[in-house]
């Protein structure tokens, strides 16, 4: 899976970027669906925001999670995206 990481309003550390990549690798079990993945790490008034955009065959899946910690936001966003990919797979292959 090709992952594009972007940070807004601050420079994300190498440790945070590596953690995000490792967490997104967990979505590899759905890799045959995924054609591209874009992640935005953002610092805002509400806290640390993580947005994940994944393009799967014929559809775009988007999730956004925010919390007071970037690591927690990454975990929540990856969990949310895994749920969306599972639902997509179930709908696609339901008989």
C-alpha cells in the first residue's frame, strides 16, 4: 500500500510518522481493495487531528479523529478505517 503522509501547522516527528506507517500497515489485509492512502496529521485548537483518505475500487473512504494526543488520534482513526474497510468488504462479497 502506498501511504502519503502530510502534516499541517507543525512538523510531525520521525517517530510519529513511523508509528502512523506501522499502524496503517495493519490495514494491509485489505490491500487488494486499496489503491491509494493519504494521511493528514494536524494540530488545531480542538487538539491533534488525524484524517485518513483511502481510495478503494469505485469508492473513497474518509475518517477523521481528534484527541489531545496524536498517537491516540492515529489509533482511533486506524480503528475507524478498519471498520469501514470491513463493512465495505462485507457489502461487496455478501451473497
